[in-house]
């Protein structure tokens, strides 16, 4: 089996495992997954919102808020898990396309 095939299989497995960030906190009642805190949750954890973080938080908004599609926030855990996997596949596809494009631009002969 080629190395690139193994790489794509590994990436696919990771995409399928992406709902663990949603499922484990739900089953263990632990709140948000580590590192996925919003500015409000961050403020609750440390007691205040740093000025720089508050200013920069409006700079970027995710294309899929909470890895779900618009209107899916209230659906069940099964649908949200599916949305996590779709978000992972879209992110992988966009990243792969950008890397391939940059690679082609850099490898052009002059």
C-alpha cells in the first residue's frame, strides 16, 4: 500500500473520530471540550475577559459555528455528530486543495 493511501486512510479515520469532542463531554458532563471555549466560557473560567482577546474575538467567525449547520444546534446528538464529520471532511478538502495549489505554484518551472 502506498504511503499516500495510508495517509488518506488515517485522515479519514480521524474525521470519523471527530464527534468524540462532542460525545465525551456530553457523557461525562464535563462542559465544553478542551480548547473549544467561547469568549464567555473563557471569562467564566478565569474570572475576566482579557482586553486583547475581547478585541480579537470579533475578527474571526467560524464558517460552521459549533461545527454544525444553521438550525442544527437544537437537533439530537446523532445529527450533531454527523455535522462534525461533514465539517471535518470540508476542512480536510479545503486544506488539501490549498496545499496542492501552493505546491503547484511553488513547483512551476520558470
